[in-house]
C-alpha cells in the first residue's frame, strides 16, 4: 500500500467518523427535546381539564406558560440552548400541542457557528375526558 493511499483512507475514515458522530448528536438532541415535550404535556394534562372546566382565559394562559416554562427548564437542564420565542404551546378543548425549533451547531469557527442544522419537534397530546 502506498503512503498516499493510506493517507486518503485515514482522511476518509476520519470524515466518516465525524459524520457519524454528528448524526448521533443530532438524533440525541432531537429525541431529547421530543421527550421533554412529551413529559411537559403529560404533566399538564390534569391541569388542562381544570383550566377548561373553569372556562377562564387566564387559567388557560397560565397553563400554557407553565408548559412552556417546563420545556425551557428541561432544555436548560440538558444543556440545550432554546430561546423562549422558539417554543410555541397551544391548547384547545381536545388537548395540548407544543412546537419547539432550535439549531444545533455542526461547525464552529472562532466562536461563531459556521454551519448549523435547524431542528423542529411538534408534539400533541389529546386529553381524554
């Protein structure tokens, strides 16, 4: 085997390993946020029934803010940077839904993110009566 061929194989395998590591990191981030949302929606399901039984918009708004805060707190606990404006929570008579979008940096150069991958998770929970 020639030295040039060896170098090409090493570079190819390094790029392949980096791509695999990046793909695993993206998947971990996606499924972590998905679990955060599911947990927050499940915990809020009992409050959902009470908020709509009260019929007050204030109680529904309080419910939505508590779900948003739970998602943001869980993201902060897991080390993910998710901005408040990137978390959308809504409620209706049937149930709750949440949408979170964030970006995961893939390549950073001198403290700035050169390449980022945007991710989006949309989850909903139907509350049974």
